[in-house]
C-alpha cells in the first residue's frame, strides 16, 4: 500500500510564499492575527503538521482568514474541504446552502500543472510572449486602470494555452505567463495600491515561473512580495522573502544589475521599517556590485532598474535618515539623469525633493517640486508618486496659511486631479 503524500497543495503554497518550515508558517499566522484585528490567535507547528497531512482538518474561521491572507489563496485551493461539502457536518453560521443557481465570482486563473491536450503549434509561445513584451512596454505610458484588465485577460489566455502545448514549448510559454502575472502584480501594488490583490497575483507568477523552471523570474517575484511586506512594516516577513529571493537568484545566473536590485529592494524594506543605517549599507554594497560588473546579462523583462534608479533609492533613504544636503544632491542628479520614458519614477523623485525642502523648512521650493510632480501625474498617473505628494502636503501643515501651500492645495484638490485619483 502506498503511503499518503499529504496535503501537497498547502505545502507547495507555504514554500512558494517563502516559509520553508512548518514552524515558520505557524509563527507568521500567530504574528499576523493581531494585524487583522484577531486577538488571542496562537498556532503551533503541530497544527500546521495536521493541515499538511492526508486528511487535513477544516480550520476555524479566524485561522482560515489569517491563513488565506498569508498564503494569498482560497482555503479550498490550499487543500481543505469544508465539512458541509464533504457531508461531514452542519454548515457554519452564515454559510448559505446551494440553491442550484451559480453565483459568479471573479478569480485569478490557476496555473495548470499538467498537459491535458496538445493542439497548439510551437509558435504559440513566441506569439504569446510578443504580446507580453508589448504590455511591458505599454506600462510606462498607458494608464494603469486601462492596461491592467488587458494584462489579466492575457494571463487567462496563457493559462488556457498551457495545457495545449508540447513539453518542449511549455517552459517558454510558462515564462511569458510568469512575466504577465508579474506585470499585473506590479500594477496592482505600485499603481493601484491593492497589496492583498497583488500578493495573490504574484503567487500565480511564482507558480508559472516554477512551471518554466526560471529561477531569476522566481527571485524577482519573491522580491516583489518582500516589497509588499516591507511597505506594511513587517520586517520579519520582508527579510524572509528576501532570503528566498537570493536563494533563487543563486540558481540564476544573475547579473550584477540583478544582484544590485535585490540589495535595493531590501534597502527599501529596511528604510520603510526605520532601519536607514542598514539600508544605506545595502545601497553601498549595490553600488560596489554594479562597479564590479558581471559576465551575465540582465533579463530583458527587468526594465525597472538601472544605476540611476539605485541612486533614487539612495536619495530616499538619505532623506529618511535625515541626511538632507546629501539627499538633495543625490535626488537632483537623479532627476537630471532620468530618461524620458521614466515619467512615473520622475514623480517619485520630485516628491522626495519636495520632502527634502520641507525637512529644510523651505515651503516655497517644496511646493514648487510638488507642483512639478502634479504636472507629471496629470499626464502619467502613478499612485506611488501621488502618495509622496500627499505625504509632503501633510508635513506642510505648519505653513498651511502661506500662499504657496494654498496654491498647492488648489492643484492637489482641483476637479481634474481629484476625479483622476478616484478613477485610477
């Protein structure tokens, strides 16, 4: 008799999310409970072991909520079966019995893992990748609310095609699908400010990268999940994801630019968590890595990083560390060096320059930089850039009766900008 292999779905989701041990998952569930308003929740490794057994027990409601939040999948997708669906017991309060009418629910398409039918020609992966590449280029100019639905539909097409190609074609198609999911996750996090949705999408990207056996894509996806944890000031989760991202990058081979970007991501997370000294050390290491170079090339899909972008990270960290003259000098150099297609990044740099002037108690130049950022945001929307300007406006409170601040308010809250922000 073969030995039961257990709940492989939960184990796969746990490892994919960066929790390499059952104890790590138990710890993060216990730690996340209070963040979701759930007090007194404690999960041990013994409970996780039961969940990963061949017959996992149905988790309690509070535990289910945290578990699905941490792993970014529905509880059924994690290998659990509700007692009422299995005919094992009564329904939970609030659970509605099926009436025979299907209730539509929009969900991300699960990445297929087995070839069922082969009907597509070998060129399908090239054709699919061409559209993925076009979406990547469009990201820098097309409004995120316009581009995002098209990218998601493209991901659904990729999932539909994946079971219909040969084993030789499958890795190339899966690699393009992983890039598509990564782009969707980037839009959701950086542009639409939907971190929970981005977490779920990035998990799909990691699954597709696994189908492609593409460790660099896997590393990039994990680093993006670290961004999400870092911005939520969950340092433990961010560090754990960066450890996983570096492990994947070592399977690469990764270029010097890729390694420097990982340092920059970790530096951003440390800055968000208040550890600017560690962040500046990481950025210094990244600068050394770029100076040393590497014989390996950077993947073409990694078009969001360059030495200038690293300097932008550095300027923001210097600002947060209170190194105001250095931050001003760094950010002004970045602003001059940014290429024309970096309009989104330009709004962030202008916002940081405005914050530098506020820290230097100079409201007029602060408002001038913020106004330039608003000019750019009117052309190229970027939620991260708008967040910077709103943060600057809050710090301008001591000068709110000055004319320059009132003029900024007129710009920040005019009809067009307000409606644009709500629409996008």
